[in-house]
């Protein structure tokens, strides 16, 4: 059996004050009429542990916090959860180790490696995480399958109405029948079988293509492929040679372009120098003309007039002023000085113009030479481009085009060859896939055979315990068995045919008795088989559903209560007996030693009238 799981008390905080309901002893009955709030209390019991399918009733949402104090294998724990916000984190603390940090755990998570509150509690109970395909079982599935029977399903659905896949996997885990290695072998066998089917399907498709002529003969395609490969290699070599020649031609053309550029720059430079020389010569010629004109004016002066009356002045002797007739004060004639200066300036400009003319003529000759050099360079560049570069580029482009075309042909033939060869290769793939599949199936079957022996043995012993428990409740039961594969229950009463759970009476006591007997017998099996890890805690809402208070119903009720209470007398392997918490409409018919009743009425409600928590 799994480790003991005993609830000490359920605490809840309202308006800042903590209240508590205590579960002293191993058997507690919540007693109250319909709609008095028993199911609300039952649902709230394990809500703090991080369950996601617990019904959050208004009474729970009205609490700031809900806390469960419990023991697992004797170690005391507490789990605290928000009442208004079911998605808030759960705080789990080890009360026996005060120095240990409190665990803050999410209810659900999408982060890899992050544990949830339910997973933490599940680990405390020694229940491994298990998955098969898309089905995964966690604390919610164990709670709804073997730890609790809810009022809305106890008399109508087998073990809480969990989905078959989840119920079967949860029971396999509890019975120690879930084998991770076997699950891996089954998955491997299934995957190898799928790969074998896919390989055979592909082979069949290509066989149809071959028969229809869509797939060519591999030998002829291979010959064409090899010939095209040789042509492609030759074309690629031609392309390389043409590319090498083009590289040389591009280099030479670049050299000629550079020469032309340099010659053109020199031509522009000499043209600019010639223009400058012409400008200077023109300016100097104008200066010389003006100087010679001034000299002629001095040498051949025109008639002069009197500055006072404007009449022509008479001729005078040399050295006398023509206007006043007196001798000049200077020793030299001023006019002669002017003539001499004008003559000197004219001669100087004449000599300067000669030098400028020679420079302009030299610049003009240089322009002619650089123009010729630039023209020759341009002609050489254009001729090389036309005679060498353009043919080399064209030849390279043609060689490249041919090589690429042959490359596409080679690739296409390779695909055709692959298609043609696929049938031969696929036959080998199919054969290898078949061998792998058969090996995987053999490994799975060998492991499954040993597993099935254990499965039949466990369910056989479980069936024996089930029969005993059913007879305690209903002495008319003759046989009872549990199917090893899907754990379907079959029960036979005197005078009745064998019936499954769904075939039993539409509702009420027979189905309730079957559900309770299955859970009690599972715990009986757990005490006899250490590999069975069922938690001892058992929570049942309305075990007397469908039973009356007179006649056979009354007798059945008494036997059912006696049987349910009897499970609390058997201790778990770690020394703690199974704890039972149940809800009934009516008070127990008599006093039972160690059994406690919590009465819930309209005046004394579970949450509203709970005692204040002891300090």
C-alpha cells in the first residue's frame, strides 16, 4: 500500500480570522440533509493540494485562504491556497521541519522542469507520473478514480466516471502494472510498424509507376546519365578556359582604359595650358599696341592750343616753351624724356610678346601631340574591346550557358535514375523495416507476456478481495471478477446473470456498493502486495445513495456502513490505518467506536459556523 495519508484539519480564513474543522480519529461522517453543504465541504477537503478539477463553491471563494493540515507517513504538512483565485500559487510547508523553506508551487505550468502543487503531493504519495499517448494521469486523476467518490457519480458511473483511458492508466500505476520500459517497447513496436507500412506503401506506388511506364529502365537512364556527365565535364572545362581567357582580356582592356584615361587627362592639361598662353599673348599684344600708340603720339604730336584762348601756339626755338617762350627750368627737354620712356616701354613689350608667342606656339604643338596620343589610346581601347574583349565575353557566356544547361540535364537524369533505382533500394528498405519491426514486436511481446502474467495474477487476487467485500455488503453475490485489461467489473448475484457495472440496476445501492467494494478491495490488495501503491485515504460523498431506511435497504445500509468503517481498522505498512471521510443525509443508526460525526444543518453550516482555529 502507499504511504499513509491522514487529514488532521481543514482551516479557512474569513475577514482575517482563521477557522478550522478537525478530523479527529480515522472515520468521520458529515451528517446533514440534502443541500446542507456536505458536498461543498467534501469538495473543499483536498482543494488546497492544487487540484484543478475540484469544484470551487461560493463558500470556498468567500475565504481569503483555505489550508489543509495533513500527515504523510507520519510527517506533518500544510498546504495553503487562495479561495477567490484558484489559479494562485499553492504554499506547501513541512511542519516537522520549521527551518525548511516553504514551497511556492503553481497549480498549472507550461515551464519545462517546473513542478506543480499536484505533482509535489503526488510525489509525496509515491505515485509516479505516467503517460500513454496523449493521456496523462496526475493527482486529479488519482483523486477522481481511487481516493474519492463524488455524490453526482457514486451511484451512476464506475469509479467516479473518469475517462476509460485515464482510469485504466491510473489503476495500472496504482497496481504497479505501469511499466515505463514496456510502454517504450510498445511505442517502439508501433513506430516500427508504421515505418514498415509507409515503406511498403511507397514501394507499391513505384511498382505501379514502373508497370505503367512512368518510371524508365534504370540501365538506359544510367547510361544516358553517365554520357551527360561526361558532356558536362567537357563543357565545364571549356567554360573554365574561356573564363581564364576572359580574365586576361578584361585585364588588358583595363590597362588600355587606364592609358586612355591618362592620355585624356594630359590632353586636357595641355589644352588648358595652351589656352592660358593664348590669353597671356593676347593681353601682351594689346599692351604693346597701346605702348606703340603712345610713342607715335609723342613722336608726331598734333597742333597744340593756348590754354587761355585756345589759339594755335607758334613754333619756338628748341628749349623754349611754346606757350610762354621762356627757357625750361630743367636741363633736359621733358618731351624727349617722355619719348625715350615710351620707346623703352614699347621695346620691352615687344621682347615680352616674342617670348609669349613662342610659348603659345609650343603649347599648341603640345596640344596637338596629346590629342593625337589620346585619340590613339581611345582607338586602341575600342579596337581591343571589339576584337578581343567582346568575343572573349561572348565565348565565356556561351560556355557557361552550355555548362549550366548540361548541369540541369545531369540533375534531371539523376532524379530519374533515383526514381528508377528507388524500387531496388526500397525493397531493401522494406526488408530492413520488416526485420526491425519484427524485432521490436518480439521484444514487446516477450515483455508483455511476462507483464500479462503479473497483470492476471494481480487482478485475480484483487477479484478475490472484491468478492469478499461485496458479500459483506450483499450476501447474495455469488461471483465477482475484474478484467485484467480494462479493469471492468463483472458481478453475479443468485438468480441473476453476470452483469458489468453499466448493466447493474440503473442507479442506487448496487452501483454504490460496487464502487465502494472495488475501492475497499483495492486497499485490501495494497496491504497484501507492496507493489500496489494505493493511498489509504478514502473520501465518499453519500455512500447510502439509493438506500432506504426500512427492510432490505436498511439491512444493506447497515452492512455497507459496517464494511466501510471496517477498513479503518487495518493499518497501512507505515503504521497508520486507512482514514475514511464520508457524508450521509441521516445520522448513523448506532454509535461506532472511534467514529466521529460532524452535523451540518441550516443553522450550523460547515464554513459559516466552524470554530475559531486553536492558537
